[in-house]
C-alpha cells in the first residue's frame, strides 16, 4: 500500500465501528508521522469516536503521545 492508502486504512479502522487493530505497517507509519499522530489524537478526543477505537489502537496512540521518560 502507498502512504495515502495506509492513512485511509488507519482512519477507517477507528471510524467504521468494527474496532480493527492496526497492522504493523500502519503502526510504523503512525510512529514516523507526527502530523498523522496529531490527526489521530484529535480524532481520539472527539466524543463521536468513543466506541470506534480498538483498545490496542488506543494504547498505541497513547504510548506515542506520552512524554518520554528519561
């Protein structure tokens, strides 16, 4: 998949209500794209998405958003 297809797949996983877990490829894209992380963070904070997030995806994004512990 190209980057745009991956992004669409990522957002589909958190908006279609099936609570699909992101693939390794999707997680790698999220990890390496701060703008995408920001967009997902905004979606996560949107009350309309409350029942759409798979717990594993929620944890992945929370872990990426957590301040580094040095």
